[in-house]
C-alpha cells in the first residue's frame, strides 16, 4: 500500500515575497530526505521555477486546458527524486481565460499526484489560482510573508478568504528574508489579527534568513540546486519542512554550515 500523499501549497497575499524560491527549497529539502517529489509552478504569468532549475520545458501546466493534452508528459526530471511541472506561459502555453479552464487544468494535473510522496505547489499570489488549488487538492498552506504592513495585510486577507472556504485548512506562516526578531514581530502581528478578527489559529513555520550569497548565485545564472552549498536559507528550510510536512525519513547528508532554525510556536 502506498503511503499518504503530502501536498503543500506555497502562497502569499502579496507578490514579490519569494514564494518561488521557498517552494524550490522545500522541494529540494523533501527530495533530500527521500521523498519522491513533484514541484508544480501554478503561476499564470511568465513562470519562474524552470528558470531556477535551469531546464527548458516543452510542455507546461496550462496546456492541460486542451483536453487532448496528456498530464503525464508535463513532469521534467530534475534529479532521481524531483520532477518539475512548469507554469506560466512557458512552452507556448496561454494563461486560462476563465475559472472553469483553470480548475479543469488543475484537476487533470491532480491525476499525477498519486505517483509521488510529496507534491509542492508554488501558488504565487493570485487569489483565484490559490482558491482553486485549495479546493481541488486539500493542501496544507505555507503562507510566505514579508514584514511590511502591506504584505501582512494582504496575507490576512488571504487567510480570511481561504478560511471562508475551508476553515479547517492547516495554515502556517513563514517570514522570508528577515532576522528572527523581525520575523517574530511580523508573525505576531498576523497571528494576532487572524485570532482576534477571524477566530482562526495559524502556526508559525519559522523564518528563512536573508541569504545574499544564494540570491547572488541565482541572480548570476546558477540553478537553485547548485547554489545551496552552505546556504543558511536551505538549512532553515529543513526545520520549516519538518514542521509543515513531518516525515519519518532521514536526510541523506548534512549541510556543511549549520544554522540554528527558529523554535516552533503555536498560537491561538
């Protein structure tokens, strides 16, 4: 009997906070611990993940709008444990023109999920895409935020929208590219607002520290996979993933430069 499939939706109420890098790190971390991972780029714009992994897609997610397109041709092997489905307008795809097209493509893609242990989806910040993913796949949500008030307000609105549809949906918040002190302050603000106004408890997944070396390496054209050696953000993601998607597997090899990840707290 196959084990339970874990599905994680990485999303944010505001664009530009790093959901693509967070989803990439989460997928690489899950593959490292032994999971067979499917990483999905659900963006409807240009698509980012295939650039981060240095692959050129010949087919992509929104081609599934065409009912003659078969889902099993979409995954591209990044390594023996990680496959990627490109998104956006890559490989001559066009963005869905309606919610029916969006949901049809995502529902057809979901037929592939049973072939993997873990599915990680970069949902970006588009509300209708996040809503469709949440309805169709019943995922846990990793909410990525920055510390500015606009990001926090946008993520509060996203929690409100998701909770109106699925009040039991597990949500954990991750502060990206901040110190632990600033991350704690921003998470406290968001958690307090959700608790007070929505009666909604969300978890603290942790914090990914600012990692200029990783950003510079990716910006210079290295793949995210090749830029991870000694990365504090990659090490912190181990702690984050163990909280949002626990596993009995052990990691294949230690990271050379360990960084203490933040403690886990649950708020109500």
